[in-house]
C-alpha cells in the first residue's frame, strides 16, 4: 500500500496561535469563548490546565482573561471587555480580521453586505457584529437571494468556505445587480491550498482518509472536494474512529487533514495503517521533510563569509572592538539622527549618537538632486535622519532610502489592503517564483502563478508578474510578501465570463423568431456562415441562403460584409440562434408573373426526363414541364428517345400558374406541322390493327401536372381522336 500524505496538514497558523495562547495562559482565571478548535483531544488537554470554555461573554467574570479564538467575535465584544475590565487575548485569524475590516468599512459606505458562508458558523456570527447584524447570509447556490435591485453590494466569504460554491454563488448574485457588486474573495489562502491539494490527491488515489473534527467546517469542505474526485473517501474524527481493514484492497491511499487536526493524530492514523499492512509507505513524508529543510535553509540568516572573516581578523583588536561596539547600538532598518560635522566633496562627515569618531556619509546617499558641498556648509551642527541600511561588513547609512522606505511602506499598506502590484521575477525554486520589491522579498507559490498546474517555472524568470498580496511578513530578519497572480487572472476570467453571460442574457432577451436583424459575416464553413449579430455568433445554414441550390457559401455571402437576416429559431437553453438570408429575398416564382406570360417563347435547358415528359430549367428556380405529347408532332414512345439531359431547347409557354409554381411548355408548338400522309385503305376483310397503348404514366408525378390539362394536349390531337371515334 502506498500512502500519499498531504503536505499542507496539521494546524494552520491561526489555529496554532490560538492553541498556543490557551496552552500557555494562566489556568486559574482564563476562559475561552467557544471551543478553541474543533478537536476533542486538544480541548480536553486545554481544560486539564484549568482553562474553561464558555458559550457567551456573559459567563466570563469581570477582571478575568478571555481568549477570542481564530473565528473572531462581534465588534461590540471588545467594548464590553473594556468596560468590565476583562483582559483580551485576541487570537482572531488575520484573514478573519481582514474580512471584519472590509465588512465594517463597506457597511459604513452604505453598501448591502452579503456573507457567503454557514449562518451558524462562529466566524459568520462574528462578522454580523461588524455591520449591525444587517448582513444577508447565503450558503448555497439554491439559497434565495435578497432584492439587490438598485443597491450597491459588498460580498465577502467565510474564510473556510468552498471555493467552488463561492464562485457559483457569485455568478448568481451578479445576475441580479443593478449598480455595483464589490466582491472580496476572503477565503483563506491556506484553505484554498488545502482544497486544491485534496483534489489533486483524490485524483491520484483509490481511497482517501479525511481527518478532523466532525463539526469542523474546513475539514468538511475537504471531504466534499475529495469526494468529487474519488469514489472511496472516508471521514475520520480521530485515529480510532475507523476500521482500517477496508484499506487492504486499495493500492494508493491519500491522507488529508483539516486545519484543526493535530499532527499527532495524522501520525497515529499512519501507525494504525501499518498495523493492518506492513507494506505501508508514506511517499510524500520524505519529500515534505526535504521541503521543510530547504525552507529552513533559505530562511536562515546568512553566515559571515570567509572574505569578511579575513577582513575582521586582519584589523587591529581595538578597531574591531570599536567597530562592534558602534554597530551594536543600531539595528538594520532603524532610523537614527546624526549631526553634520563637515561638508566635503565626497559627502558629509557625521557624528552618530554615542560615538566620538566621524563617519563619511557618501553624497550618493543624500536626498538631493545634485550634491554641492557649499549648500551643506551652512548646515554644520544640524541633525539629519538616516536609515541603517547594512551593519556588516561595515555600517551603511542612507538619507534618500528613508524617503524610498516611506514610499515603500505606503505602498505596502495599499498592497496589504488588496491593491495589485507588479514585480519582475528574478528567480525560482522548487516551491515557486521569487522577486524583490524594494526591501521586500516577494514569493509566489507555484500554485498561485496561474489557474492550473505550472510545470516549467524557469520560463517566468525575467517576466513581469501581476500580483496581489496573500500575506505580508515583517520581522527582524526579513520582510516578505507572499503573493498570488492566479487570483487576479481568475478574477479577470470570472469578470469576462460574467460580462459574456450578461451580454448573452441581454441578447437572448431581445431577440425572437421572426425578427429582422443586421449581421456581419465573420467566417464560413461547408455547411453555412457564422454571422455576428450584436456580438453574438448566429448560424445561417447553407440551405437558408438562397432559393436555388448553393455550392459555396461565398457565392451568396462575402466575409466581412453586413447583410439583413431573418431570425428563424432561438434556442435560449443551448445558446443558439438560426438565421436565414433567402427568407428576405424574393422567390423566383414571385417574379415569374411579371417576367413571363402564356404565349411567350423561352429558352431553357433540359434538367430532368421522366416517363411523361421533360423538365426544362427556364431560369434558376423555375422549371417548366414539356409533356411527352408536346415534344413533337410525331408520336414518340418515350421523351428519352428524343431529348437528353443538358439539351438546350426553345419552348412556348402554354400555361402559367405562379401560385402553384407550374409552367407548361410546348416544343412542338414552335415546329412546323408535318403534312399528314393519307391513310392507305384497308382491303376487304382486313382486320384493324390492335391499338398500341401508350406507356403507363407515373400517376404520382403526373398528378401534379394534371391540372390545366387543356394545354397538355394539342388541338390537333383532339381532332384526330374525334376523327377516330366517328
């Protein structure tokens, strides 16, 4: 059995901070508002230390200490604690805090607040308290939406909510908006990462174990995500809550855990699996250790190089001591005040606090457009503020960097508030892309580069990245921005799809069968033309282009030109519209009455021969019938004995019915009538030869031409028949 263990397992940072606070708090007079996490074993451990869980703030005695868990609380709770002298250990998750601030600010601007999440979830209950409990809570695509017509709307999400559900609900909300909808995707990036990883593991495995408290929202979301990709997903509240023998028949088993699941429980699950099968191999655990080791190596402070060591060791001892003593007074990033003692061509000589020796401040580090020593000569004795840029191998100070730093910090505040920023990718490692922004290091995890899997990270080196901050770290060792390009690209794609959907909705609400529309021919195929009507592709089938047969679409329509079309069919469900061009053009038979009359002589081509006659194409779309009796004055057995398809003939119009689309023609009417030879007298006793019957006509086809029979037989034939019947 092969076990694929999720790399993102165990407590998230917010949960770990809350648990640590509870484990190190004074158990004599400390209370937790609600369950610190959704894990029975952890709660029991905390309660053994004397820390009690309470259901409401009213249960906390005045002057006691209360721990606000990562879910957050309503804004009013802070005021009540201050009035009652209750000390607050605020462990609200940073993502929840961000959402609280958004709700408060947007509510103050008069916007309708919509929270996408579970109505009874502590985080959602807490968020309600930051907008006067006026928010609308939606937890399902099927949930009824409030009336949003004419209202400005702000939408936030429970940090542990399903990404897929959130996006679908947003689509429904945007369909109703009349003014603006401000969407803040406040789902925790670790939640997004865990859900994405659970999906990937479920695709690879035959079975998946999801470990976490049964009332844990984020764990339940992991179970939902995994269940969509794997047929065998098992929910475990703890390591003992499962029959591991059912796993014997599975080759690959995945393990994922919620943010409130301790690492110890995951290890216990692995031990239980080994008891069932001695061939259990956690393939991802070694990789995870490697990743952790690499991360630790990257984050470790740089060691002093050999070059620096030699420089230090070569200096006199008193100089080294003095240098260390002076540098020990300052910290990197600190702003200090220095006194100008002299202006030189190279820069300013300055005195630092607690120092008797002068330091040269390079003119390149001064905040001026062009350095001139004379301009600074009158400033001797004045103090200037300098930024400590570097401590080793030597102290480096800068005045201009203060301004840059201030601008940078102002920008970082905007970035922290969600503003998009750009950087140039300077490198990459196994986990993602790296870049710099002033004094900040920027890191883009591989999964945050774009939607979908990125195989080759090297192709992004030197490229400009459009980013939005997920987390900003500021500590004594480093300043780092963890950012995402994927969220921007996803939002833009969502916006395009929303705009497309809105455009389609407007289009299909305004178009109906029978409408005449104007459209531009964009492209053609063998079966028709795709025509843009108000930006939407409609199909004009080749059969609807002309009343006569069409071999090529371009024989009728030209790409790039605009024509009028008739809407034939609108399929709103499948987003299809059929249009026709010929329907707005006159049919050939509609003009026939103006062009032709009985007695006219026409020229045409034989296009079809049948037992009872021949059809002659007078023009495209108009065929006339030459009955077998109207081909020649001579009696003929079949039309094919006289005419061939393709023959060009002249004929006289004997009858015309444009309503019925019928034209009777006669070829013999244009031929001189042959002299009738006298019949030889029969000898006495000679029998009259049997009359030869004409070939039987196709009643089905002939019937359509039987009307107007007066013109199907010549006057000569009628007289001849009358003579015979005397």
